[in-house]
C-alpha cells in the first residue's frame, strides 16, 4: 500500500480505492454508487471514506482524517452526510419491535431522500449513504428510482448492499457498481499479523476461515473466546457422526430450541461452519485439497475424505443447504435440523 | 462539481438523435405531422431502452414552436425549458414515491387548469406500475376523457402490474432492447466525442454485458473513463465486468468432458481466487455449453455468438461431447444463477454443481449424428487424464445402440439420493413385478433385461469408480453379466478369488446401487466362476437362454433355486 492510500485505511480492494481516487481527481464522480460484496469485507468503511474524501477541508483526493469535516463525518454528525440503514430504522423502536424489523421500509427511504434537493449546508457535497440496501422492500426500491436517476448536481448517493444481485436491476443500472471481492487469503493474514500482532500460524488459519472477509477476521482476532467457541462447536459437530441416532436427535432438539429462542444467527453460523467442513471433505475426496478452509485439521479432513464416498458427501452438503433454505422459509426448525442429521453420511465399511 | 453521468448528458434531445426504436419514432412522427396525437400513451419495455427519453421528446414536440416537420427542434424556448426541467406545463411525476390516491387526486384536480405558457399540459408519470390500485382507479375517468389541452404519458418497466382498464385507455408502445450492433456503435460515438479511444472489441464486450440496456452500457463506459488515460483497453473492461477469461471457461468444459473432477474443481478455485465474478463465470460457462450443444446437435453456426478462435475450440470440444450430458449440464448450471446470487458462501453452489455433473451418471444417451459418432471413439482417450483409465474408457465412450434403448429417466441423480437416504430398503433386491410371472414371458423379459444390462455394463463400471476405484479395477478384469433371473443378476468372474472379492457385502452393495440406478429398479447380484473352455460368450448366453425354455430344466431351477452357468451336450 502506498502512503497516499493509507488514509483510506482499507485492506485489499486497491482497485476500488484507486478507481474512486481517479474519479475524484479527474472530476468524474458518478452521482450514485452501489457498493456490493459479502458481509464484513469493508463496504461501509469504503462508503465512509468516500464521504470524507468528498467533503474533506483539504479538498484533495484522499480524506485527511484530521480536519473537522473528516472527524465529524466519522462521528456521524456532519450535517451534509446522511446515513440510514437497518440500525437507524430500528433506533427509535422498542427492543422487541426492533428485533422484528427485517426490511427497510418506504418511510425510511422517503425520510432519507426527502431533502435531497437542498443544497449543502457547510460541506461541498451532500452525501446520502444507505446501508443494507438488499433489504429494501419493493416499494422502497421503486421510490428510489427517480432520485437515483437524476439527483441534483451536488448530491452523491451511496447504496451499500451485501448482495448487489438482489437489488432491482433498474436501481443498479442507475448507479456505478463497485463489487468488492473477497480479500486474498495472504493479504488477510498479513493484515492480521500487522494490525493484531497474531503469530503466523494463527493468522493463516483465521484468514482461511474468514473466506476473505477482513472485517470478520479482525473481529474474531479481537475475540479469542469466540474463536475457541467455534473450535468447540466444530468438534461437537464432528463427534455427532460417532453418536447413535438418539443422541443426534437430542442434539437437534437443543439446536431447534436455540433457534426458537431467537438465536437464529447462531444456528445459521453453525450450519455454515458444518458446511465448510464437509466442503473440505468433498474437495479432498474429489482430489482438489488445495482450496480447503480448515487448514489446521488437514489430517482429519484427509482421513474423513477416505472414509466417505464423494456422492454421499455431495448429498449431505446439498441437504445442509436445503436445511438453511428451509429455515429461511420458516419450516419447523426441529424437523429441518433432524432431517439433516438423518442424512449424515455413513462411513464406508461400517454400513450394513 | 461532479460531471453529469453519460446517460444523462447524452440523452437524445431530438427524434433524429434517438437510437433504435424506429417503429415508435415513425408512429409518433406521423401522429404529430397529422395532428393525431392521442391523449394518453403508455411506454413499456426493459430498463435503459429510452422510455423516459421518448416521453420527454414527445412532451417537447407537442409544445415546440418550430415548423411542423422539425418538431421537436430542441432550440426554441419551450424545448429548452423542457430539457432543463423548468417547464411549468410539463409535469414529470415519480409514481413510485407518490403512490397514494391523494397524489392521483392532486393530478385530477390540476389537470383541469389550462397550461400556463405552452399549448399542451403534459403529465409524464414514470414508474407507473407502483401506483396503488386506488390511485389507478382514481385516474381512470381522467385518462378516458382528459381535457383537450392535456396529454398523459405513462412509463413503466413492469406492464403486467398495470390494470387492464388503464391499458385500454392508452396507446401502448412497446420498446425493444437495443441490438448489440446499435449499442456498440453508440458507445464508440460517445467515446470519441468524449475524447477516448476504444480498443477493438471493447464496445462489443460492453454491449454484450449490458444486454440491450443503453443506460447500463453508458454506465460501464462512464466508469471506464474514470480510470484515466485516453484509451480504454479490453483488459480494463474485463476487470471491471469481472468477465472471465474464455480460456478458463474452456478449461472447465474440458475437465467436465474428461470427467476430471479434481481438474474441474481446481479451475473453480483459481477463478474464485482471482476474484472474478462467479455469476458472470457461470453465465459464460452456460453460454459455452449452449454453443457446444448447438454444434453437437448440428445447428447452424450463425446461431452461435462467438469469435473464430472460440468457435474452433468449441468444434474441437464438440467432437468428444455427449449431447445428453450437455443438455443436463446446461440445465444444471443455468439453475445456479439464483443460488449464487443469494448464497453468502461464495463458490460452494458451483462446486456442488460440478460434483453433481461429474459424479451423477448420464441419463439415456440421445443418438448423435453418425458422422461425428464415428470420430468419437478415437478422440476420447486423448482427453482422458487419468492414466489407469486410459485402457478402459474408450469402451465406455463408444455409443452403444443398446444404450439408446435405455429408459429416459427424468433425473436419476435425485432418485439416487432418495434411495440413498434409506440404504436398508432393499437388502436382497426387489423383484420386478413382470419377472414374477411364470412361463416364456418371464424368460423373455429376463433375456431383454440381460441385454439391457449388457449394453449398460461399461457405464456401470465407469460409475462404480466414483464409489470405489478398486472395485472398478476388479470389474474390469473380465467380470461379465451372463444371466438375469427373478431380479438377480448373475455375474461371471474369471477366478474364484475374484468371485469371493465381489461377494463381499460392501462391494456387492455398491454394484447393486449403481445397477439399480441405471436400471430404475433394484437388482440383486450373484457371482459365479467362469466355466473353463469357453471361447464364445455369446454362444453360451444363447445356449442358456434356449435351455431355460425347457420345462424340465425350469422345474429343476425352481426346485433347487439354481443358476445355469454352463451347458454341456450329453450326446457328445
């Protein structure tokens, strides 16, 4: 990373930063951007830095992070930068109501763009940042269209979405799309070593687990107990294969209880973890062990791969995916999880 | 201050500047010339094809002060006012954020007043599909008989959401997607006016990615221009669009054709590591497979949208491809787009699809053109990567006429999965109903089944490999199906040792599973050792078949539950 880029403070995505800097330098800023990419990859930070760069008192291509404008934007109290998302929508609500919010409603969007025609108050440009754009309702998305098509010359709109593909095509076609890609493993590992002082082995492992989501990796590095919990969880999942059906079903019941008790995200994470393990087994069994994620358990993966047939592993992975889908579709969680457990492949040789 | 986006700067200001949509332009021009402008229009079509642009042109034209044929001139006061968005009598409304019946009532109220400056009061209602039902209904009377000075122009991308009562009150114009040629021509023109040079192929690549939407195409161009420099290279375009290199797609197809699972997965890993857009990659893959399919099916080359070197590659691959497999793959991979869009786990759906494509057996082979079929057999070993496979694979690849008689199983893989989930369902093999019957009919059915199994045998051996390579090697060392009776397939092994091996429960189960997947019914397996001194297996089969028709022997078989393994002539 060169010095001029350090103020952006973004790991990876050099092309995106370079692109934005050149746009600012060449006065070719678009009126609207969509920043897409998986969770925890640096989208929100990029949007924030762009807002700072456009309103920085020094008026260069990089945000200085020192001036009043930059600092106020970072603290979220600049009058010309308006940020909205699921968090702001839920801000005024009671906790239980807030937990039930699943979509960005049209009122939120209307409120956000209501004064888009007003001129900047103290900055050079008015910046409108909309987080969680993939959660826009249909009505809310459509309400954005005309604003996105021809906003006033002093406004810049930035939509941030986990999956840019689920936005309306009519929205994407009005914006410049910056699709952030997973950060290469080596870069994540290097960043973890530098910024969190992890030793090489741990950094490599965490980088592999992160799947290129730098934000996730940094958060995990700050919370070693979560990492530990993850290891334990994986061990528990693996031991399931040894246990009799009754024990498995009891386990499913516990997970279903957790799920009903509002820990949906935890159960989904667990299924994702399980899926990543079986994906490693599949890749190893299929003869492509380079791409596996659980590099600390390479031996176990290899052993497992020799025990199961490729078709069985494939079937099981599909069934985990199906369970995730079913849980999203609001199927009885216990039934869905039990279904997966019954599909757990049996080792070759111990079959009846 | 930011520069305006290209699609706004190059919005057509006269009918002459407009790209494409000739059918609409001509109709509107005639209407204007003859003073037959309707009171309400509905413009529909996909995004970025010119609906809003034409709506504004029409608003200008009806208010233009220039002589009739030049309207809209784009120069008179009225035209300029519309272009700058300050004309009081041209009201452009965003129906998506003004959806309520109150908003519709406001229109109805105001439309009664005569225009302030211009001749006609024009209401452009964009994104009209988002109006509420009540709002639509409130508009009905006004749309039917508006005051003579009013003109309504409705525009939408989703015409199916507009009620029929609205549709019938408007003149409806359907806008078409821009063609590849007209998009790329326009891109080149805009680029040269902006002072940029495009490398060869750049305009076409952008146009292809834009799928007929001019705004998308100009948006991409805009983004490319922001990269700086005065020449836009093909590499920049590919980077921006995440367009996968054709070689990688071709490499994946090669691996698929060669049934090379590790190779195929490695290609995906490389593509994912290079940060390419996987959805685009899958789209390119499907496009490539489609081209292969068309070539294989003997379609006209003009249907394929590919450069010459790509076409040569496709023709090379088509030689080894199997039409049934291609068909399955195209279906399999084109279903992937949605999953990749919603899946947060990156490439997993693609990897699963590849495993499914290679591990699952091909359903009934669709007969290929004879010319190509003749060239298939020698070409196969060349692309076969696994050395131990080299000797046996050709026999598996040669199209066997009997295979064509195999039943068209709709999705054997799914059924395979279903049968896997209850592995203990059929320990001894379920007997086919028609085989239970007595007499000649049953014997004939058995003989037919045997023939079918013989035809499928090379495929069965091939598919066994996925489960167990050793077993495949065992089967390849001379094991042959020789008889089918009451749902039990008799295999003949050349040695006692081999027979004992095959009798092991887990190996037997594997064979039975693959067999039942191919046959669509469950069969048991029994092994016998090859009788000595036999030079002609076909003759033996014939002998067994004829012998079984003998009532005495049939009775003996029933009593002893025996198999015929050899026939000796006693009179000799």
